[in-house]
C-alpha cells in the first residue's frame, strides 16, 4: 500500500509538473523597459527595438514605461508598480545610480530579473549593465568631434543632462582624461539642462553669453544637443559655435543642414532596446547567468561579454554628418 501510494503520488506530481510547464511555456515573459522619461525620441526608438526582440523571441510582452520627468523619485514609483504587477524582468535606464537600488533590490528579492542599460545602476541593484558603447570610446569621440573642427584650438563647454546622470558623468570624466591629446582645446565649463528642452536652451544661451569666445558646445544628451543647436541658430552664431555630442539623426538633421552642428554621434537606440530585451529574456528564463566573464547572446547584435563589474558594451558610437545624415534621419 505504501509503495502504491508513493507511485500514485509520484504520477500525480509528474502530471502537475507537466501541466505547470505547459502553462509556463504559454505565458509570455513580461519585460518592463523603464526609461528615464516618456516622450523622449531616443527611448521611443529603443522601444521599437524591444518590440522587435519580443517578436523574434515569440513569447515576450514588452511593457514600455517611465516617469513623466527625469527624476529618481518618478522611476521608483514606476518600479514599485511593476513589482506589484509581478513582471518577469525590469530593464531600466537610470536617472540616478544609487537612488533606485533599494526598489530594485526589492524587485530581485521577489524573483524579478533586473538589468540596467544606457544609464547604469550600482552593481548591488542589478544583475548586469549594458553600456551602449565603451565609455572611453564615447568620451574620446565627443571631444574629438569638437577638436576636429578647431585645428587651432579654442574654448569648448559641456551641456549635460542632470548632475546625477550616471552615463553622462562617466563620459565627461573619460573625455577629461584624454583632453591633453587635443592641443589648444580648453573646457571652460559644464552646465546641466536636466534633459529638459527649455532649460537646456537657456543653459546653452548662457554659455554663449558667459564665454563670448566659445567655439563649441558638447552635449552628450539627445535632448540637450537639439536645444543647444537651436540656441546657436537663434543667437546668430552658426559658423562661430559648433554644437556636437550625442543625438538622434531625425532630430539633428536640421542642425546639420543649417550648419549649427558639423557632426554628432550616437549608437542606434533601436539596437540598444533590442539588446536590452534580449539580455533580460536570457536571464529571466535562466538561459544565461550574469557573472564576470559570461558571454550572453543578444540576437542579431552578437554576444555581450561581461567584465568584473558585470558590465558590457554593445557597440562603438557612429558619427553622423552632412555626408550621411539623409540616410538615417527617417529611421530614428
């Protein structure tokens, strides 16, 4: 009798496990793509990439969400709501390196996969971080684009997003490391537009007023670079002040055509959203583990190799100028 009960119990358990596995296979993996703020073209393009990855994987539901402004408090509210919804994974571009950690740790304690992408979270608040490119390469690129137009040197200034923007602070630090490679280039100041168009415009205008000999504004933010270019145009300083940095072809095409910007760079945000979704899926389904040295597939984007801080770079930045802007401005 005891043996019979054990066999029956084992068969029942096997049946239950099989039914559970079938249900699990049918349920979509819900991946939340949490952006710095809604309504920003860069992140809307990233959402398209996430949807592409979801369609390719076949059993993924992407939840595109974020606060209405670029604050850590807004993202924390969004993250807490996602925890309540019991999503499978959160992929976040952080407004603050450290402030999101408690909420994200709570998510991981509830069994939710957490990764950061674009703008990172401190290591204890995520499983891995996807850098859009190598930070040293980005830092060098943003100063190089300014210096290439200033063979005799000159004053340049930086218009960043927020004081706590992880990625931009890192890129600016890397830029300063290689500044000595560009003879005659002097960085006279750094200001913050908080990734708000109006404030970024005012800050760019202020830079030109404070430094009448200013030759370039470097804006490593897709919101700030557009605002700075418009400020240069409105100030009648096209040809005197060159705006460069990181931006979207669709938003910077007019500045390239007007001459307010000679060149700018960016990775493809569609690829970035695609890669983040692929990585989140790999971890959420236990197909991969985020550990130093791990190589995790990213679909058509290849493989992400993690360093000792469980970070990896997607691709090198690409430079856009008058020679190629028409090829990309209608894409993103």
